[in-house]
């Protein structure tokens, strides 16, 4: 597996200094995307609800990175950073869900055969809500 050290060497992660303003903005975006995911779900737009729920997860994770003074250049790098540096704070199950939903996002955006159903969308939203709640609590 790729390490945080590797990602810094590849410039997929870089130190930029803590930025609490960007961290707060990422929390706001995450919350907005979570609400959007729920509205899309209610309207039966399951793939779009997955994209919004995942985007919520990504932004709340970025809030953590900005607080730590880290800039990402890769979605996968965010996962690796959180897993290596903060798995003592963030549930392993939620970290793995974040990674799994990254794959779903990629399939929805770039694949040819992926079709999301109601259960997949619901699970993604539930995971995004739990991820959001856990990280917001840590950021306090």
C-alpha cells in the first residue's frame, strides 16, 4: 500500500500550513452536499445522490486535512492520509466506506455499466452522515 510519505514525495499531498478558514468552508460544503444527497434520493436520482453523499465525505475529510495543514491532490491520498495519521480517531469501518464510495463515484463518473439502486444510495448517504458526524465531533 502507498504510504503518506510516498504521497508527499509524489506531491499528491503537501504541507501548506493549517487553514481553519478552509476547514470551516469544507464543513459547510459537506453539510450542503449531504442535504443535497437526501433531496436527490427522495426524488429517485440514486446515482446523483451517491455522488453528492461521497462529495460530502470528501469535503469533511478535507476539513480535517486543512486543520492539519495538508493540501491534497488526489481523492485516494485523502483516504491514505486519514488511515495512516488518524485511524485512532476515525472508525476503521467509516474509513473503508469512504474508500468504497470513492470507487462508486469513479464508476458513476467514468464507467459504462454502473447503475446505482435505492439500497446502494441509501447506504452511501448513511455512511456519509456517520462520517460527517464523527469528523465534526473530532474537529470541535
